[in-house]
């Protein structure tokens, strides 16, 4: 019984394969665009929170490293 189910699933998956090229039309492109926009809107709050977290943690380090480089440049000029 299990082998029969596996065989049927395998046949279904292999039967779904096609070699013909699919060209989207205006309606399918509109549907794709709508789905994409909806998914982006769902993920946007998470992306924004990640950006603010990274900004808070990386910004201070970046500013400190830039200031250190400028201080070293000034020290080299003063010597």
C-alpha cells in the first residue's frame, strides 16, 4: 500500500514536469505583481526591525572606527 502511494506521488510529480516555455501574459503579470507586493508588505515590518537593530549596533562601531582612522591620520601629519 505504501509503495503504491509513493509510486502515485512520484508519477504525479514527474507528470507535472514540462519542457514548454511559459510566457506570462498581462493578467498573470498583474497577479504576480499583486502577490509580490502583498508578500513584501507582510515582511516589511520584520525587515525594518532588523534594519534598526543593525543600525543601532553597527553605527557606533562604524563611527568609532572612522574617528580612529582620522585620528591616526592627524597623528601621522603631526609627526
